[in-house]
């Protein structure tokens, strides 16, 4: 993948999770994806487990600001020259401001218009992705993701 393709993929990914478009998110993650959470807990296995983390986050809080501050990528193979899948490693640094909802424990869904005011949380982090693409004609999917709070 070129750096422009990676940038477009990340924009699509970030637009999907910020707008709570779980159908699109599901298309971006491989069914057997592995996610290493920022708390260094046990890895989460599979697309459904990863999608549940987004749903849990959105149930508990809402995002006021999300900005990609830096991204880098490293492609490892090209189907034009090797006949193998394209594998690309991606680092995406970000800044995020969000608020926890006081009503999250009741199971209510929160949005910026309905969430009670709570203290603003500001974090910087980095996601590390491994993307695979079986051919140039196929869309890439995330097969591995690690999250870090910086």
C-alpha cells in the first residue's frame, strides 16, 4: 500500500468509528483480528470482540475531538512482484478529548447532545496496525492492532 492509500484507509476507519458505523468497521477488520488493549490485558480475538470495544466505548462516553497527529507506514510485499498478499505496518499517533457519561452505567446511549457534563479526558496515544490485502483488487483489512496510551 502506498502512503496515500494508508492515509485514506485510516481516514475511512476513523470516520467509521467516530460516527458509530459498526457495519463499516466490521468490513475493515479481518474476522480473526487480534487486538492488544492499552492496559496490557489479555489480547482480544476476532472481529466481534473488537467491535464490542467500540460499542462499549461509545456507551460510556462521547468524543469531543479526535485528531491524527502523525502516521507512518511500511509495506512488506507487493503482489505485482511476488504474487503474495500485501502486508503493511502502520503507526498512527493521535490526540483525543472525550467525556464519560454519568448515565453510562444505566445502559443509556450517549451523544454529545444528551450526555451529562463530566470532566474532560485528554489523551495522546498510538495505534499500531498490521494491514493485509490479498491483491491490489481487494480492500485491505486489519489483522493485528495494538493500542498505546502515550
